[in-house]
C-alpha cells in the first residue's frame, strides 16, 4: 500500500512539473489581455537589406512591428551581397522548390509582374488595399506598377529616384560650375572639371547595373518619358535614331569617368565624390543615405543634387515592395505585416534611415531633410517612369543581356555593336 501511495505521489509530482514546464517554456506562446495563453505566429521577411542605412531601417521596422504585435515574431532572413543578386538567386531556388518565404522584397514593375505574378506565385491584395483605404494614398502610376489585370500584388514601402546626379559642393564652387540643365551644358562642365585635374564622373561598375543606370537616364533625356516607355514596351526599336543618339551621348559621358571604375562598387565611387576626388555621381538616392548616415555629410552643404540633364520633369522610379506568396501557412500574420508596411508610421520610420522617401503621398514631411522633401514633391508632380537597371522596365532576361551589352560598351564604346546587342535582346522584353 505504501508503495502504491508513493507511486501516486510521484505521478502527481510529474504532472505538476510537466504543467510548470509547459507554462514557462520558450515555445512561442504568449498571453492576451485576459491572461490566457495564445499562439505566437512568425513572419519571415526575406530581403537584401544588409547595407548601411537600409539594414538600420529594416531593424527599426522589425522592432516597431514587434512592439505593436507581441503575438507575431519576425525572422529577418536578409541575404547580403551583389546588390540583391545573391538574394534573388536564393529566392528563385526557394520559390521553384515551393518553399516561399512569408514575404519578400521585390522591385515593382516587371521584376514582380513578369517573374512571380506571371508564374502564378502571388496572391492578389486588392482586399488589403480596400480595407486600409490605400487607393488614394499611393499614386496611380505606382499602383499600376504592382498590378496585373487590375489585381494588385504588392505593397510599396519606399521610393528611390534613379535620375539624380549628386555632386561635391566645394568642387563645383571652387571651379565655378553651374548646375547643368542640358547635355551640352553638362559636357561643358565636365570639360572644365577635367581641365582642372578633377574626375568629372565617378563610376563604380564592378557590378554592371551602375553603368546601365546612367544609360537609362540618358535614354530618358533623349527620348522623353512617353517614348522611353514605348521603347521598353516594344513599340520603338532599339535601332531608332534617337536610341543611337542616346548611346553616343552615353559613350561621351564615359570619356569623363575614373580610370579604376571597374574595380569599384557604387560606395567606393560615392566616396570619391565625398572626398572631392571626383565631382559627380549618377546614383539612386540610396547614395544620399550613404552620404548622410555613413559619411556624416550635410545635404546642400557638403553635397548637392540635380536631375540628369533634360530629365527635370521626370522621375525614374525604383520601389521596393512586399507581397503575399501563394502556399504559405500564415497568410493572416503576413497580411498584418503588410498592413504595417503600408502605414505612414512604418514608412516614416524606415525611409529617413535608408535615404529613400515614402511610397505614400500623405507621409510626414517633417521627418525628412531638404533632399527628402524635394524628392517627395517631385514624386507627386513629375512623370514616373520605370527603371531598366533595377528590373522595373523590362524582364530579367532582357536586363541580363542589356547589362552585358553595357559592360562591353563601357570598354569598347562601339555604338553599332551596342545597338545591335540591344536589338537582338529585345524579343525577351
């Protein structure tokens, strides 16, 4: 009898220990306001935001979301390297293997629509836009970039402008250089700088997209926004005389770049401008974040900015967006995160750190410096056109071949071969 009693006591103790263990385990359970336990969801955020500024912005987003949603944990699945190339390769493997992340960074435009929407890998988000009254919070041109057949597939988080030239204020002032508005004025300024022993244009094309970005902006300046869009829609051929003219102007710009450009990335070339070893760089306004946050330079004191010649009324747009992949097991939690990303609170937390501006038109301008407010004003009032270099204007297949053609052109400057290569790649647009 004593043995049975002892076994009973031991069994009871084991039950108590087991219950205590369940209550205090790290299983991810939390408690709601009534004190009852509830499951903790998890959202995996896949991106290539690992660089200075962008990583700070991402971590700030995650921290703010988790403070407001204590029942959802965020896994930061960022992949570094290659300006997103490495992350996109990993993402392709996962998507093809039916192992999608909860949500992932993707550029609005063809990178989203021709890669993942066309492959039937994304869920539409029209209901989310309706529930949050977003249809008038994002410009229609931007909504169109993340839509196919009136179905909306992602939430824009930020806006970068690609047709910006950043310049060293002291170099311009010391050499009496005025802001060039036309290509002729630009080349005259470049000649003056070169005669003074200063590299006019910094280029770091260790990765080919930086040179492709210059070419697309010259194209925009020569063609204008309507025909620029028609070119990438296949309505204008690449052997059009104006495309040839743009290639010639692009080649002339390459006469003013630094000799060691092929060994540098964009940060290295931006550093040349910061140091005064080069005068200008055409770079998306993530460079502004680099100047301000990494190098502690002051806008319109240490560096200034202007649009690529003859594109003053245009805005080459690069937008990072996040959507809802098909086949994930936590769509409700992901929609909570996407709703958060689309809020003014989230966008005004993230973008000042990254150097970008919010995708919403009703954000708080007091959170941004003079560059940010200027860009926000232009975003609302200029013509938005998609970037080729960043996957918005054409398919990945065409972009790969265009990058290769640009890379060859930078070294050989053979206009005929360049135009021929683009024309041969055109069927893949």
